[in-house]
C-alpha cells in the first residue's frame, strides 16, 4: 500500500491510460484528483470525470473530480488549489492529457496544431509549474509524463510533424525539469508503451483488429506504480518503456496484459521496434510483379452499394493512389453523389490513400486493415485521418456484397 495517503494529480484521467493509473493508486487508498474536460458523456467515447471518480472511490481511493480544460490557465490553477485544499498537498503529478492528429504539414489545420501544442506541451508545462511548489513539501515527489523517448529519426517526423513536435515537447519537459528539480528531490520521468494500448479511442479508430493487437491499459498502470513508488532522489531523468519497467522488477508474464493473448502486437510510435516491425511487414507483403490492381471491376461493384445513408454518415471524398510502376488513381465520392471510378492524379479529395496494389486490394477485400497498414507505414494517408478511418466502416458494410 505504498501510495496510501499520497495525493496524485492526474490530467486526462476520465478514461484510458490516465484512469488505469488512477485506479491502481486508488487500490492503495490514495487521494486522487482527476483533471479532465469530459463533464458530459461523449457521443463515441465512454466515461466522464464523474463516472471515473465513482470507480476510483469504489476501488478504495479518495477522489476529487475536476472539470478542467488544460488549455485554460484559470481552470488548471483552480483545480490544483482545490486539490491542495481538499487533501493538504500534492505528492505526484501524472501528465497524461494529450491530443493527436496524424496528419502531414499541409493537411494539419492550425486549429488542430494549436490544440496539440496547447494540450500536450503547454498543458504539461503549466501543470508542472503549478504543482511543483506544493510537491517540494512531499517526502517522495514524482512527475511522470506519458511521453516517448526522444527518437530523432526523420521517419517519426515526416508523416505527422506537428504531432511529433507536440508530443516531444512533453519529453523535453522530462529532460529539462529532471535536471532542474534534482536539487529539491522531485523526480521527473517519461513512460511510454511498447505496443498500442487498447483504449476506447484506439477501438474507435482501428476497430477490433487494432484492439486485438494491443495491450490493456493496466500494463501502463502497473509500470507507473512501480516508478512512482521508487525513491525520487535516485530515480529521475529517465525515458522508460512499460514492459521494461515490469521485467526489471521481476514480472515474467506479460501475456496477462494482452487484449487477445497469442496475437501479434502492434508496436507503438517513436520506438525502433516499430520501424523493425514495419520493415518486416512490408517485406512479407511485397506484391508480386504481376499483381495488377483490378480496381476497375471492384469500383464498378462498389458504386451501386453506396446509399444515401452512407453518404450522410461519412460525408467525405477519397482518392486512392496505387503506387506501382504505372500509377493508378481512383476516386470515391461519399459526400455528394456516391460516384466511384478512375480519376486524374491532381484530383482533389478530403482524404488521399496511397499504397501498392496488394495493400489497396486487401483493404477492399478484407485481407488488410487500413488502420493497421497505416500504423505499419505501408499505407500513406493525407487529409482528415478520422475520415480515413471511417472508410473502413464503409468497407465492412459493403464487403460481403463485393
């Protein structure tokens, strides 16, 4: 019960990894302030600060739900002060809140850019700034950022430069603050998952296939617990990977964390493991020399299946670029008239998907998941990533009729 009586302030803890970390602390009888924006139920994602607080109380913790927009200074200042007033101080800060948009430079709206910078980098910096004065009074103070090692290989910037900058801003806070706060005994570390984590957001984007290639959030919670219970004066300035933390502490059964034990796991972003996984997958799925796209007959079958309901639900246009020796370009209009067929290379679309013929055909026939191919680096996506992931739902609906 190492965290009994300790006070944690966790951002973005109404669901997913943040809530899992909070639940692990609650089982020790910790005091937990959860700072999150979700006061009302999200139409697609489960959980609010209030439902999470109820779960934490039932698990044995004392919880203070704080409705906070981490981009708003006054919101965060109020939440920190309420936490100190309620529990008498703050021992641990977990900077978990994060925004993501896996879009290229020209496809990233500045509103989305500002959101990622303000939530990821600025939010982490501000929460730390506000909590540090109180943490100086703790006997074992820790700041833990859910952020990756600073891997500067260009591939981690080229496809989603804005997101990488914003996420690495959190990691740079680890690097700088760990050294800055060492004299006062406040530990600052980063923790990142080896694999994709089966959260509601991952399920919404990648469906069952991606979830079944993921680990449960509890692996991050157990790793965080081990970090946060170490001596803050001795364990600081590290970028840690969840399963490394566990195995170094003597955990040998990592299968317990798999959402679907036995399935191949999807490596997370920013790790060399992910590059190796991608390269092996590309090698295994390299198309044969005679693998024509056969997109013409396929699109002829698709067009009659596009209903007014599909168009109303999706409202997006898609261009498919088949990157063979002789490139092909195909267009699917799920915004206006439901048309489908060949197009020119310069045809404008809300989403452009580019890959080889085998991957593209596999997407339509069900042999390849667009989400998985994208995360493996074999499918390039430009434009609205959410609309791109919505395409998979459409294909699932019409696939049996192709």
